[in-house]
C-alpha cells in the first residue's frame, strides 16, 4: 500500500530532515482511530509533501509501533525512546498531547528525493493530513 503524508510547515522543513536521515520516525498523533493507525505496514511506501505543494520525497516503512489510550506514562516512554528520531520539538505533556488517544510511529528506511508530482486529494477532505492509497488510485501519476 502507498501513503501520502502532508507535512505541516509550522514544524519546519521535516522533509529535509527525513532525507538527511536526522528524522527516521514519522509520528502521527490523533484523537480518533484515523489513518495511518491500523492502515500501514512494514514494506509500504510513504510519499511526503509540504502542505500546498507537490510530493517531493518517499521512504519505505521498516517498522510500525502503535499506542492507544495515550496517557502521560506512554507519552514519556515515546519521548524518552523515540523523541530524537521523531525530531519532537515539544516534549511536554501539554493540552495538545492530552487531547490525543492514538499514536502511530512509522520507522522510515531508504528515504529519497523524487521528481515532484501532484496528486488529486479529492475524496479525502481539504484538511486531510494522511492518505492511504490503493494501487489503482495512482493512475494519476
């Protein structure tokens, strides 16, 4: 399966950090069970794009860790063991983290820059931050 991760500009240029292997884990935090939670597997490909821009990079998923019922103890475990690889800027268990119930940690391998291309996000919602795409959806490439 293929996935597209929209990367918010508010956290800086995380795609460059992925490409230079400083960021080796992509994390997705959510209140509800939404993609990529339970929708991603080792061997899948994740494509990365900055919000409002084209897809510019990709990486292979080497491992997945998922957490549910997020609490301070689980949060502190994630920060201690994976915070550096995630490139977490905020490591305090604040209201933003307290509002999240699910975390997916996506371990990335073989990141590479690719020729930029766009994808039709119709059907995923304008504020969608993650898309899981079956192979037939890639006809647009």
